[in-house]
C-alpha cells in the first residue's frame, strides 16, 4: 500500500502561478516558488495544485519536488523523454500510484483546494472526479451501452430507463461516437475499432461528470484519422473539463494544449503557455528537447 | 548548438543559409551594379543588372520551397522554427531590394547630368551599402548587437534622404531644363531609402530569430532594452 507522507506543518498558500514566466521547480527552488508574490490572473482558477511533490519507487526517486498549478478548463500537456516522470506525475493526480507496492510520496496534490492524499479521502470517489484515459483503449468486456452506463449506475449519477438512455446518448454524442454506434449499442465495446474504443473510453470517463480528465498518451496506438478525432474531442471537452495529457508527440502537444510542462529526470524544467513553449522556450534543455537536439 | 538527432535536418538548415547567402551576395551585387550604372551612365551595365534579377527571383522561390519542405517534414520548433520563419521573411525583403536596384538602374536612361552633382546621394549610397553589409554579417553571425546597429543606421539613411531631396529640389529650381534628370536622381534616392527600410526588416528578423523577441514596429531604444534583458537572462 502506498505510504502517503504529508508534512505536518502548515502548508504555504500557493500563489497563482504566473504562466507567462518560466518556471523551474526543482529542489530548493520550491520554497521560492510557493512563497512567491506572483498573483497571476485572478480570473483563472487553478483546478490542481501540486506542491513540492516527491515520489520514490523503492530506492529510486522518480519525482524531485514538483510544484505547479494546473488551470481549470484548459488543456495542459506534459512532455519529456521516456522516464522523465510525466506519467508518474499524471498518475499522482488520481492516486493511481497507490496500487504500486513500493511507491512513496511526499508533498501535496490538491484538487480544487482539497488535499487528495488526506487519509479521509475516498479514492473511488476521487477517481470519479479525476477520470483517466489510457494509452491502450480499455473498454469493459460489456456492450457499448453498458460501458457508459456501468459507472453512472454504481455512483448513482443516473437511474435505469430513459434517464440512463439519455445519459448514454449524451456521452456518446459528446465523444463524437453516437452516429457510428447508435444502431449497435448492444454490441460489445471491444468490437469497435481502436479509435472508436478510445472515444468510447472518453465517453465512459465523462459519464460520471468528472472535473478533470487525465490522458496518458491517448493517441499513441491510433492511426492519424482516429488521432485527429480524439484531438478534436479534446478541443471540445476543454470547455467543460480540465484536461491533462501526457504525450510523446510534440506536435500534438502544440496543437491541443494551452499550457505545456517539460520534465526531465523527474524534475519540472519549464512550464509555459504552449505557444511560448514551442516558439520561444526559455530553458536550453527545453529548446534542445523540442528541437530534437537532446542528449 | 547541439546537433539535431536527425542529421539531415541540420544539413537542410545549413542549405537554407547557403541559399540566403547567395541571395544576399547577388542582391548586394545588383545594388552596386545599379549605382555604378547611375554614376557612369552605363546603360549596358543597367541592362545587365536587370537581367540578373531573374537569379534573385529563382533563389527566392527555391528558399521558400526548402522552407516549406522543412516545415512539412520536420515540423521545426523554437529556434529552428524562428530560423525557417525568418528565412521566408528575409528572402522577401532581399527580393524587393533587388527589384529596387533594377528600378534604380532603370533611371540611367533618363539621366543627362552626372549623379555626382548631388553629393548627398553618394552619402546615401555609402550608408546603404554599409547597412546591407552589416545586416548580412549580423544574420550569419547571429549577432543581435550588429543587427541593432543596422536598425539604428536606418534613421541616418532617412536623414540623408531628406537632405538629398532638399538639394535635389534646389537643383530642379535652378535648372528646370534638367528637371527630368533630377527627378530620376530623386527616384534613385527614394529607392535607396526604401532599400534601407528592407534592410532594417532583415535586421529585425535577425533579432527575432536569435533572441525570440518580436521587434518589428518597436523603437531602437526598446530593441536595445530587449537585447539587454536577453543578455541578463542568459
């Protein structure tokens, strides 16, 4: 079981991060980052606040004091080479790392002000608020209809009958899948194409009305057309959900995200609005990575 | 700068700069030739300058094509993107400069007085030639200070142009029979002034390429401050 070690002392108030400035949040910089005077844009709300997050897999430290805020109803992309900690960090946001036996975490992750690592937090409830879409589509071995209806029924989001029918249709429509599956709702979800399965998984995720959708390389197993459909969907969903996407495809990060964070060796190197990140990064490491001159 | 993982990309960026260098050289050659024709009244030389414009146009197209290919095949980002973007803007300015050189050469046929009678024109010529030489060096050395000097120099060119026009006006009033010649020289001065503006654009794109700040429509003082800020960041 994961040991969530949260410091006993009072947690410093996190100022709204000024995303127009470069951020380097590693080691001792964290203290400066959380005591800074930047007030940011008051009209922008931070849905997720990560403070000095450190994570170990056994003896190996995978995250080195990450501090960053993720804005509500924007798309934030995590980029970086393999092993940089981006997926690990993503999984911290809905406590997926709890399932890893020798994983230890220090620091704080807040969802809309609530520390998600507090003992009283119901992890199942947390995961309805923070949904996740994985690299490989993983529909339930059930019908298309049941893939959507299953979680809302368990969590009491909707009852059987017309209310559920309506929810299923709404979610499939919002995932851009309704027209393709409306005549085969009783067929297994696994019979769909890869791209359709991924959109089914997104429809399933939004069915429980989460605040945040985490996407871990959601298009890496898809062809370009299916990828474009997912990207189009992300663009629409950000009006209602906060989306965090891990991607190895930098053009995808540049296309779909509003903010981009670059990680290297478990540290947050730079966090910028996406346009700045891909045209004028401030850090040499970022520049080298996104121009393909890394290592 | 570290080498790109894909060596072909670096090779193509070098090829892009090689083509821009060729275009710079040809354009400088054309300005020089056009002014020489003006001072010597050599219409054959003026014709030669005009015929060389095709090579400049061909280079512009070739550079744009390479830039398009680079974008499609490599999706450049950050400094690479700025280099490719700057290249496409700079070649447009170089092509326009070459066109202006042809326009200048075209005035030879209307001249029946020596251009040396307007001393300010020589001043403009020297300034503009120094400006384009500076812009070329700044681009290839990625030298923002040198680019900034080129931009500052544009003010001097503009002042020289105004002085030139005042002299020309006086000469036109004094010898109305030669008004066509002085109008032609006035066009030469105007052409040099516009060339100065295009060279300034090139210097601005050079600064953008190197320090990532957009400096078009920004005062030289503010540009200097941005360069200083960048130095402090580095």
